[in-house]
C-alpha cells in the first residue's frame, strides 16, 4: 500500500515489520523500552536502522535524548524481524525507586471493556450460514442429484454405463443450482485466504478496500460471480476442444466429473479451514505452504480420474487423450498457479 495503516489482526498476521508512532514531545522524562523474544529483530527509528535487538534483553532509550537527536515532536519506531507481533514489546515507562510507595487506584465493581471488532469473523459466519441454507435446500429439493454429487464412491467410478439426467443436460436448472453453490463455496475459500493476508489473482486491485461488513459482502459477491463465469467458460472451452479432438460424446461427462470433484474437494477444504479460522490457530501458520500441496494433488488426481473415465467410455488412443487433457486441464491449472502467486 506504500503507506502506514492500522494493524488488523485478521489481515496482518504474517507481516515482519510493526510500526508505532510515538509522541516524544509530550513524553519527555520517560524511557522507551524495547524487547524481543526471538533473534534477528531490528530497531528502526524514522526508517533508519538504529541497532539489532538482543534476544531476551531490554533496550532502554531516553525519550529526552531522542527528542534532542531528532528535533521533532513525533517519531515512528519500527520493529522488524519476527512475523508474530507477540514476540515484540515496546513500552513507555519511567524508572521508579524501590522505596517509593505504589499508587493504588480505586476501582469500581464493574469494568466495562469495548468489544473487539471482528468484521471478518462476523462476515464468515454470515456467509457460512447462507451456504448452509442453500446446502439444505438442494439436499431436500434435488435428492438424487445431491446424492450423486456428494458421493466419493461415484467420483472414483470410471465406468459410466448410462447417461444419467445429470450428465445429459449440464446447464439445466438443477445442475446450475449446484454450479452456483460451488461458486459460493470457492468464493468463501478465497475470502478465508484474504482474511489471512493472502491476496491471489491480484485481489488487492480488483476488490474494494476496507473491512466493513458491507465491503466484505460486496467483494464476496464479485468473487462468486467471477467464479461462476469462469465455470461457464470452462464448459464452452471443453465443448470447443471436444469438437476439435472429435470427443463430443464425452464433453458432458467430462464437465460433470469436474463439477462433482470440485464440489467434494472444496466443500471438504472449506470445512477444515472454517474450523481452523474459528479456533485460536498459531499466528505463524503458513497458509500458502500448507494449501499449495493439497490443491496440486487434487488437480493431479482429477486428471487421472478424467483420463480413465473417458478412455473407458469411448475408444481412443492414450496419447491423443493425454494431449486433450493437458490442454483442457493441466494448462489452465499451471497458468492459474502462475498468476495466483
């Protein structure tokens, strides 16, 4: 952003630098205390390196000395190094003699504390409830289709003997409802990543800035619409390449397997991430590292499922089919990973 912004726990957990503006003119006579629990932390004042912070030892700086050195009322102090803000301490205090009596402040029986704002948590809960309502609607209104989509055994069944009502009409109203739900689930997955500071596909430039409930819901709807459009483009791409490779008979089956596998995978992944999001998970958890492997593994497994499903449905040479799947499946995934990171 090229500017200093307020620290927000849900967004800035992985940042190595933390900056505080300090009014040294109004706090003359005090001392600035700096402490770090881990190694390789550095103290910057007004953007210039002052010194390395020793592990487990306090650095004591006189505010009067800082005021004389910088000759300005406010300075900004940056602690650079550890990603976890809890590993760093920056205090303003004074040295009290041991024989000085402590000052006891009277307290009332009731202490009112403001509630910590959690826009992302409220938004995630609201969106999750909406997806759950749609999930319940589809499971009751389209029982057979729901059981077919959410069936791991059917997913790995590569021998499709009959063209079912789900496969013959991939863009009918019933299938469109499941595609919309898939768009909502993937959109929630994207926003979960954004809440942890991971902006993929240039999310900073596409989405609105801000963390209010209205802005988050607006961004969520934009993402879901974009995903839905991409799923439609995916179908027409498969149809076009299917005609070029003379595979029109398996286009609908191919698309059904894509939607079925994606619904199963992303539903499971989002449920796991929701549990982690709502719990007190470690701040230094690297979401990008731990999510990259299962996503890549999923697309590799889906590639082989499509390969064996198509080759058992129609007579076709393996090399010919692999060329088709590499263009339709692997190439978009490789490009997506390239532009996402």
